[in-house]
C-alpha cells in the first residue's frame, strides 16, 4: 500500500511538471475466460506485438480483466499464453486514437503448443467506448481510396463538409477545424505522403477534454511508426507530361505527377549473451513525396490566352495614339495623318494626344483556349520521419518530424488573358519535430488489490516552424527592380524672366526664375522589357512626329510609363502585358509546446490529468515595391525648391543689351527628407549640398529600402510597408520585445521615428482532468478543461476612442495629476456608472456634458439610453472627454492602450454510452468548446496612428475574445446483420462570440470598421451512417447528414457590405453559407481476393482479377445558400462595378445540387525472387485514379443578380449601356467581358485521370 501511495505521488508530481495532455494513443481492454466454463482466467500473460517486435504487455487480474495503455494507433497482434491452455494469437487488432478497443479472448484447455492458434480480428460493428463522435479511416482503407490527402479522407466521414474555403465539421466555420499530426497541433499545411498515414480520425462531437482550442471539430492524423522488419516501397502516379503549348500530354491535360517512397526497418538490436538478436532497440520510418503539378486547379470551362503572334504584336506596338482634333486626325503607323491622308503637324496638338492600349481593339479571334492554366505550376517535396527507441519494455522514446517545401506560381484570373508571364510566386516551407517519452508502470509490479493500476505518464516537446515569401520570381528581394522601366535622363536649362527697372535700386535684365526641361532621353531596360515597351513606343511616336519629349507629365498623359508606374487595365477587366507583380512579403511562424499527460486506473475509474503550454510567435513583413519609385521622386530634392534671390550667384553680360542674373538654390535642411540625405551619401555627394538628383536616371541597384525612414514609408497612412516582428526595413527584430510606448517614442541616431512593432506572441495554457468509468453498464467519460489565453499584446482601452478617454470616476478625480475640469463636467446624474465614458460639447474647452457611453450602449446627458449616438454630437463631430485632446491622430501616444486581459475558459465535457445488448448501444454527449481568435486580432498601431485615412478598410481588433460553442448529441447504434450496422446521431450546437466585422459608429476621431465578438448562431442536424463490412466482394459505408446551420454571419467578413452601407450588424440568424441541408457520402469497395478466396472469372485457369478491386467515393449534396441582389453590378470590373444591394432575405436563395464521383481501380501481383532461405516477396500494384468520373460541371457559385454561373447581367442591363458605348471599342469590351464573366471558379474541377504503379517490398 505504501508503494502505491509513493507511486500515486510520483504520478501527480509528473502531472504538475508536465505541460500538455498528450493526444494520439489508444487503449486495449478485455477479459480472458475459459472457452467452456466461461470462468475468468487470472494472471494470463498478454503481449502486444507489431510485426515480430513486442510493443508492450500486461496480465489479467483476479477477474480476468486486462488493460493495456497507452498504445500508438495502428494494427497489432495480441499474443496470449497461459499454463494449461493453448496459446492464441489475435491478428490485425486495430487500435484507434483516443478510443478503447475491446477484445475478449476465450482460451481452450489443452497442452501448450509451440505454435499459437491464429485468429483474425474482426472490428466490432458497434462502438461501446462512449468516446467522441465521428469516424476513423485506417491505412488499409486509405490505400484503396481515391483520396490522397488527409482532408479528402476526412471528407468521407458523416458531418464533414468540404468547400473552397476548407473543411467544415457540423456546420462550423472552416477555421474552427483543427488538425493534429502525431499529437502536434498543426500550424500551416497538412501535406503528408499518403504512404505515411496510419490513420485519420475525425472527431465531430464528444471531443475529449484532452483536446481544446477548437469549436468545430478535430482531425487527428497518425503517421506510421518504425518496423522491426525492413520494408519499403515506391509509388509513381502521373497523368502525363507538359508540352510546349502549355498543356499536358497523357491521360488528361493537366500534367500532375507524384513520386512517393517509403522505407522502414531496425537500426539497432539488443542481443543476448550468444550474440543473437532479441529485439530491436532503434527503428526508423521514412517517407517522401515529390509533386510536380502543371495545373493545381483545373478549370471546367477552360483557360484562355491571347495568341502568340498577337502577343508579339502588342509587345512591339502596345499603344494606339489618337490626335483629338474634332475627330479629323488619327494615328497611323506612328505618324499622324489628317482625314485626307496627308501628314499632319502633330506638334501643335501636343496637349491633345491620347493613347490607348492596342489590346483594347482585339476580338475573340485573337485569343485561344489552352489545355491548362498558364504559369501556375506547383513543385513540392514532403518528408516524414520517425525514430522509435525501445530502452526497456516499459519505456518508449520516440522522435519524429515532418518537412514540406513548395514553390507555387500564383496564377491570377486578372492576368490570365494577357499577362500570365508576370504571375507571382510563393515559396513556403514547414518544419516540425517532436520528442516523446512514455513510461508505463506494469501491473505485475503493483500489489494485487492495490489502489493504482495501469499507471503511465508521457512527456512530449514539439517545435514547428513555418516560413515563406511571396515575390516576383525574377526580382525576388531586389525591390527597386519591380517597377523599373529604364533610365530617364533629363536635360534642363535655366529659365529667365525679364524685369524692367522702375527705380534706381533695380537693374533691368533677365532674372532666373527656375529651370525648365529641354529634353528627356529614355533608355529602356530589359529588367521589365514588356513594361518598358510602352514608353519605348511613346518615344518612337514622338520622334516620328518631330515632337520632343520634354516633361514627365507629357510621358504620363500620353500613355508612357515612368519608373514605378504601371499600365492601366484593359477595359478595367484584365491586367495588360507587362503589369508587374506588386508584392514582396516574407513571414515566419514558430510554435513551441511542451506536452505531457498521465493516467492511472483507480478502482473503476480511469483518471487522466494533463496540461498544455504553447508559445506561438508570428512575424510578417510586406512591401509594395512598385510605389517606392514614386516615394523616391517625392522625397528627393524637396529641400532645394527655392532660390536665394537676395544676391545673384552670377551675372552674365555680353549676351545682349541687358544682363542675365542667376541664383543659387536655398538649401533648406529642415525640409530635407531622410531618403534624400541617405541617397546623397550613397552616391558620394555632399549630404548638405545642392546637387539636383534625377532619381529616374539612376540604376535600381543603387537604392535600398533602409534609405527611407519609417514615417516616409508609412506615407501618412498610405503605407508601402506593413510589419510586425520585423522592423520597417524588413530585418527581423532582435533583442528585447518593443513595447507600445516604443512605437510612439523610439528614434534612431538621426532623430527619425523607428516605429518598432513586436511579433505576435500569444501564450496558451490549458489543463484538464478526465475520468472514464462504468456505472450500471453505462460507460461515462467525464472531463473538465480549463484554458487560459493571453494575446500578450497591447490593446485599445476603448475601441470607440483612439485616444485616452475619461470616465465618470476620472472626472471626480479631476486635477489629481490629470486634466483640470470645470464643475459642470464633474456633476453627473445618479443613474450613470463610474466607468461610463463622458461625452462633452467641446473637445478642447468643455463646458457641458452631451452624453455617456457604457461599452456599446449610448446615453444622453440625463443617463437615458438612446439608439443613435449621433444625437450627442457637437457641430464639429463627436466629442469624448479626453485626458489630452491633442494626443490623437499622428500625436497618439501609449496612454490610449493597455495590456490584454487574459481570458479564462472552463469547459465541462460529458459523454456516455449505454450498451443495451451486444448488438445495440445508446450514446450521448454534452461539450463546451472554446477557441482563441485565429485572425483579425494582431495589433498594428500603424492603423491607429493614421486612423483618419483608413477609409472603409476593416482593421484588426487585438482585444478579441475566444469564441464559444455548446454541443449536444444523442444517438443510437444497432447491429443489423452479421456484417452491417446502422448509426443514428442527432446533434445541436449553439455558437457564441463568433468574430464579425462591425462599424464603430461615432468612434473618435473617425467612424471606422473593425472586428468584434458579435456573431452567434445554431446548428442542428441528424447523421445516419450505414456500415457494411466485407460481405462477399463488397464493402459499403454510407453517411447521410441532414443539417440546418444558421447564424448572424457566415464568416468574419460577411457583414462588410452591410456595415459599409451604414446599416447595423444583423441580430437575427439566417442560413449560413455552410447550410447544406442534405449531404450523402458513399464509399463503395468491390474487391476480389486470391487463391481459395477468389470468386471471380478465370481464363485458362488463371485468376485474372485476383487482388483487383474498385473503390468509389460518391458525394451528393444539396445547394448552399446565397443572397440575391436587387440591381445589376459589374462583377468583373476591377473597380467601380457598384455595390450590391440585398434583394429579399440574407442567404434566401440556393445553389443547385452537387454530385461527384471519384474512383480508383487497382490490381496487385505478388512477385517472388531468390531461392531457399533467401527467397523474398514483393507486391506490385497498378491503379487508375479518376476524380470526377462523370465530368460533372457542378455549379459552386453564381452571380447574385441572375442566379447564373456564367452571366451577371451587366452586358444586357440598360443601366450600363451608356458606359459600354463610351468605351474606346464597345464591341471589344463586350467580347472581353463575356469571356471573363464565364468564371471557371463558379464550377467544380473537371475530370482528372492519373495512372499509378506502386511496388512494395
């Protein structure tokens, strides 16, 4: 007993020092009995084996019961031996994540044999565990299925819905689904080689307390572990190869190829005294996948581009010049002619020259359909590895990791017709490692009848890092190359104004009044040759017509491009040839977690305790590099604009009767910009000198981002950079984390603000306790989880006041180290609260109170609630009482901020199952789930500094709280036959505090949009699952879900049009975009065995279809809702298409039903080679994978006015006919608009066909 108490103390010590509830293990439980008498057999040895490696073991108690845990998910053999009974081996026992597998074993009396009696394990038709709802797909099934990703496999489980935004579980938002790989909470992608996946478990409800931070569901992926025997394999899957025409040659047009390999085996063995191998001590598993997809998202309606000869013509001659002279002169061949065909003197009409892109005169005959999207290739590599160390039979040590690297061209619909050559590129990599230590305390070491049994603890440390960048693949981080056109050399000459002397103090003469440009010489660059062709064309035209290029405005007004300028879009529809990719972004995310759990059976209770600690760090830097040229011009020479006319610098005589007087420039260093000073220094010029620098004449290699100051790049709120965790120059911050006060006060050695913003580093801590026990045949799983989330950043004290507002209590303390207020402001009605914000009649000199505000509720001066805060405005706007009226806008300081208040959440979890017989079970659960905000919540003080210039852009709210879901389920499962069962589950979910955009009306100093925990909703439904195990040749699983999902918003931005129109947020629930009423998922497998199990056709005695099969996954779903709009809008216009206005109810219309079938046909052959004891066996599998077998064009989106996927009504609308006819070529516009409005993303992916060969050895 004393020993048990020590053990109990040790276990609780482990709990208190470990910091996470380990996920990713299962339990094996059962009873051993005499097959004839049914008497329980005590002290029977049970061994769990994988291959020929002993994983763990146990022994039965007095009642013949045994429990083995924790066990990594997978397939095992159970070996049982007992004196006086025949030994038995149960093969293929499946252990699932967070589930109890029950295996009751009857033993026959007899002489102990050397060989085990082998029995094939059959997975029970019903689950008596009473754990989470959902489903588990094992490796054996995954290999046969057409899906190759964890998401596609999870989508075969009832209640799981996939759409273009991700995976939704039981109507929850897609971002509320969380993923785990081997117990690691996943940040980034879940790419894994298919051969590396051991099982995919989907938890749709009844989520154990060991999981948190997810209000939708959990998808837990377990990878394969090391083997005691060497095995490997290689898998090649391809649809064909790319050709020179931009398409694929092969089974389909998309050239998608994957090569996958796997290798596993022992690296180190424990040997006995004779030197013979006893058991492996170190084993490894390694899997790799290479993907090369020419087109990652094939288009059902095809992709189009202009023909090659048309493109070449446009590059050589991009502009069409027109002389506006009563419509009588037109441009032709670069020289102007009049209406009679005679050369015209264009120089006199210089201010009337108009340039149009020649692309705006094309017709449908000038473009062509191509097999696949152009310049949209993906190349990626994924690796998975695991090392298992068996130190002792009761201690397991495991290390592992995953790595994913991808390079993906960012295909753009706006670029597709003319400009795919300038698609951007994203390069991302994800790296994860973990180490896990597990120690079990075997029952044989415990006193019989003791307090504790099956005790174990497990500790895990994992680290994840995700980083990447988005860029122009040619320019990468050479930022000034992005908008570079060429060299512009400006030749200027002094400009003189004649002044006639009218007194004795003045001398008649020509006085310098500045400089005037005489000529600009352009030298095109090949850095962006297509972009430079616009300016080259313009200069050629001017030269042909004898028109000198004199000013920059002349270039801009006539269709040419200077550095940092881009050509206008084609009809506001497509980006023209040469349009540069306009973003450079880099990010770095890392996550560190220490994880641990412990469990012990105390009497009839399986108690589990655990904690979690997570430190998450996110850094991001982005820049709009094209605009840097404009800033460079703006900030250069700004201090040299005036001349010192007090004393001439030189007097020129002999040029005529009167002299010429010249002046030096005034060097106004107070007006000199940081960029100008740094540029002069880098060029070797005197930083205090008066040299005029022509920015466009310099090479882009001479510029660096750090030449600018932070405020110059922030550009009064029109910022070209955005950052956190990096400085404004794109360098990662080192040293201490900057505070919010540093952002407003820190300066560099030159006195410029540095505006540092720290990385986003929230801290998440959780603890839980679970108890699984049986009471009157009812299996209970009761848990309690407590989460603590700290955003660990500064937040506004008051979202309505971007400044420091005073409350009622503050006014009563007036003068105590703060603002002195008149008595009229210190007197308040008795009904007002001490923490209410005071609003007055004047910001600077208040003399009367206009009203109050308590959170989101407004009151008048008498403390009576009012519906509209505009009632307490002053003539100059809303006027909160401020601690410092001047500390707003660009004078904002840290007084407006406070630390985030950490959020505590208590989440009870209760689930139970009640087996009413061996063939039927009731189950139910009640869960409270919370999830920390995962977007729209990173503090960026730049937004507040320039809040008056923010417009209608919704800015982040760093003070968001965790969202909350209450989940109920009641279900019943019944065995229908020896091989089939039916499961029925009814569920109800209530969501609260979901994130939604909102308008902060009458915020100070300006009304603005942000996010808040505003949304709520309900999801209710029913899931029916029919499971037919292998019966003859057939396996069938059918899942039907009836679901009603309603809320005040579908996602965080769904209310943006509403708030921008000045309307309040919805407080009534409507169907969400995930309200798919009916969803039927069928997984069908028809397969032939071999040898004696073969029942298929034969030819010449050959089993021609041995080990061949067909696997089909079919999905049938009703349409999801959308909102109709009342008026036509130009949906395809890049800007100015109009704001949609709601017609009828929100989400009051429905898309059509959707149907899809994916299939895989495969056949395996056994290969034998070698002789005698060296004889080896391998298996060759050939398979054909077809997605969307019927090539169904499912409509997944429509235009809200017409309800059609290929026409928005714009071209036919009388309202827009004047706009159309005003185009330079109305027919060209109509044809291009008709092409673009047939948006291929309104349809599902077309049929793809791939052929694969897999060799396992």
